[in-house]
């Protein structure tokens, strides 16, 4: 969603080196025979990240982590991970979390309906603005699905009708997020998507995957939607089969601001047993090719190359010590 105002002055600016988990140089056990990723995997991810960041240019702020052989999550890439940045549509993960938090507390229900008024329609990404006529009664589950799967902008306004901006920020604070906030405006039910950090986005993803962020049912809802094969494919999931794509929950964000182009992507990769094994939160700003929101944008191409390397690294990894697992039904086309 476009902010329409000047970008907030960056907080915590500075350059941090990419930090890779040390990897052994020989005698590694195949990933399929151990709970964590192979020892050389983190090193390869870090090297690929450095190379792709250099090639795409711009200013990057990222956090990537993967489980080790003991099932513990270890940092693989830490590149200015506490930088406070406009998250653009990646922020929709936090907005969905706030709505589902109220569902968990019994203040809302996924089956609750709201009318979609013509005055609330917002263009850009999504599907509702394409209808041309409005007035439908939509369930909360309906517009949350549209927001998470196809990044629908009108859905953000629908969320604001059930969780006002100040309440969203209160929920974010209560969940332990220090920097992640939406930006309130005069209308209490409207807001700009606001700011986050790579580390706090990683924290949301890991807690979501381990089903401690929300109730297990609400976590399953978010993961089921963000892992579905009709979602975003230009970046991390581009060079993958449908089965491989279904093992990745991802959310993309893009915008043009006063620094240039911004292209972000954050998500979770799951092992062959449904256990979470890798998270990524990659935010890049100050990029060129600002009008290109497709797969050929240099940063998006970088995401695609990194995605393939990250997925090949986890391979058939399993994690018997995982706190939670999540699976999705195999995709089957239904033409009848």
C-alpha cells in the first residue's frame, strides 16, 4: 500500500557485516540423515546472500536462520538486522496477527461478516478493486485470506474496521515487538502499514511456525494461506515445483519511496516432516528499476536465487525435536 507521505527517517542506521554460521569443511552427514541442515549449508547460504546483494545493489537489511543438528535455531545471515524499515506489504503479517489475536480472545470470529463498501476500496495489489461493483458481505476469514495470499490492499482497510490502528499497536507491544508498528492517521480505522525490523519479522515468523504467536488454530490459518500455491511466486519460490513451493510460507512487499525501489520478502521453510527449519527476512531499499514490480527486478531475482539455495540446503531435513509441525494438503487441480 502506498504511504503517500515522506519516508520516516531511518532509525538505527549503520552497516553491519554479514555473519555466517561457521561450517565444517568435510565429513558432513547428509541432511536427510540428521535433524538439522548440513554443516556446509549455512556457509553456502551466506556466500550466496553476499553475492546476490552485491549484484542487485541497493541497501539490504536481513536476518536468515536455520536449525542446526541439535534442532536449535542458529543465525546464518545477520545484516543490519535491527534496522527499522518500512515493511510495506510484509507488515500485513503483523496486521493479520492483530486481527487473529482478537479472534483468539473471543472478541471477533472468522465467520463474522462486514460489508465491503465502495468507499473503502483501494487499488494496487489485490483483487477486490477489480470487481467494479461492491457491497458484498465478507467474512473476516475472506479478507484475511485475500490480504495474506494476494496482498490485497482493501483488506487492510477491512482489518482496520475491526482492529483500529492504536489497538493494533497495543497488540504488537503486548506480543513483545518493540519497533514494529503501524502508523495511525486521523481516521482511527485507517493507518499506514508502518515499520519493522528484520529481527522482529524473524521473531514473528519463528513464533508463528512454532505456534506460540497465537493459538494453534490461528497459526495454522496464517500458515495454510501463506503456504498455498496460488500465492507469490516471483521471488523465493520461483524456481520450484508445486510441492516445493507448498513447503514455504512467504510474504512479499514492494514500493517506491524517496530512497528508490524497495523489495522485501520474508518467510518460513518447512522440513519434509512439516517442522520449521529455516526463516528469512530480507528487506532491500534504495534499489533501481523502480517501476518494475515483476520477476525480472534485480532484487527479486536475487530472492529467487537465494530461495533455491536455501531450499536445497534444507533438502529432506527433518527436525524430530520441533515444538510444532504444519502441513498443507497437496495441490490438485479441480476443473470440474
